[in-house]
C-alpha cells in the first residue's frame, strides 16, 4: 500500500473512533482521488478529492479529542503573553 493510501486510511480510522461509526469506508478512484461513504453501496459523502483535501474533509467531519494542557503549558503561555512586544 502506498504512503498516500496509508495516510488517507489513517484519517478514516481516526474518524471511525471519534464518531463511533465503524461503517465509514474510503474508496480510491483510478485517477488517485479519494472519496468517503458511510457504508458499502451508499452514495459518497464528497466528490473525489486529492489526498490533502480528503484528509482535511475527513478530519472536519467529527472534532478531534480536546487538547491536553498541563499547568506548565499554561504558565509558559502566560510568560509568552507578558513578554510580547507592544504593537
């Protein structure tokens, strides 16, 4: 499997976990474009897209997990805002 298909497959696998819908399916056209369906035999959810556009589309369907922020991250961001030059 090519690196292109692996990246697209990983995006669909993440979508399946985030959404809880294990029926999502990815297909690849002969021209190398990708499209997503909610299950075999169902109409596509998008037009055939290039790899980067397809991954962005899939990532936009269901939000990712919230970003974990530690106390150190918060303190560091406060220091950055204090030292920012005035505009």
